[in-house]
C-alpha cells in the first residue's frame, strides 16, 4: 500500500514539531540542572549535597515543564474547540455564505474562479466542518493540540536532559566535579543545538554556537553567584 504525499508531509510536520519540542525540553534539563549543580558546588557544598540538589532540580523541573506544557496546550485545545463550535454553528445557520467563503479562499489560493465553487461544494458535501477547519482555520489532525502527550513529552525530555549532568556528578572525582559537569553539559548542549537546527532546517553551526554560548553564560553566572554566596554565608 502506498501513502499519499499529503499524508507523508503531515507526518513529517508532526515529527519535526515533536522533535524540536523534545530537543528544547532536553536543552532546558541540561542547562537548568547543570547550572544548579555548578552554583551549589561553587558554594563549597559536598558532592552528596550537590547530587541531592541536582536530583531535586530534575524532579521539580520535570513537573514544572509538564504542568506548564499541559496548561498551555490545554488552552490551545480550548481555543480550537471554540473555533470549531463557532464554525459548526455558522454552517448550520448560513451554509451558502460558508460555501462562498470557502470558494473565495480557493480562488485566493489560485483555483480558477469558475472551478472554485465546485471544489468547495464537493469538499463540503464530503465533510463541511473538516473542509472549513482545514482551509479556513488552519486546523489539521497533525497540528491538533494534545495536552497529555505534550506534558509527558516535556517532562520526559527534561528528565533525560537533566540526567546527563547528574550522571557526571556521580562519575566525577570530587576535585574535578565542576569542570567535568560544565564541559560535558556544554558538549551535550552543542549536540542538541545541532539536532534542533537540523530538525528546523536552520544553519547547524549557528544553532550550535547560539545554544553553547548562552549555556556557558548561564553556567558561569550561576557559578559566580554560588561562589559569592558561599563566601558570604
């Protein structure tokens, strides 16, 4: 069985969207957890304390990402449902007006003015709400908001990202904990920056350098504040 180009394109769009979201979640996990670890380590905390702090940061960050993503995507889903409800009502109250509206959309997209009303009528005969949702509102199956899936994906990707600097805390000698965590985290960030740029069709080197620069800045700032408070307290 062959798949249509349209279905394949929709699947590619969906996969690219989720890949970018996963990369961003892992990015956040690496950056926030490594910065937290470096800040606590700079304050002269013991490796055991650093590990507990990093683990707490992983759990708190993952739950925060999940909650935030769920609320955000749920709001998007509510908006989509409201738009579909309004469109369903308009179709029941003025089907001819909706037909003209859909015809105008197809004409604007390049369909012959004499053919557009026929195309609109055929699509509306098959699935009027689906035709208007897709071509008027821009809502498709590939872009439908899925709050639970988004929340789980964000929490999982953040957790995977956070696990990387935490693993370095466990594996690193006490005297080399900070430089090894920082170096490994920057390496992971660079790799994810390249993956994210590739998924989005952007320049790989630019995306990698951008993520690495801001990651290094965040870690250095947190380290400096941790060292400062370590001397004061």
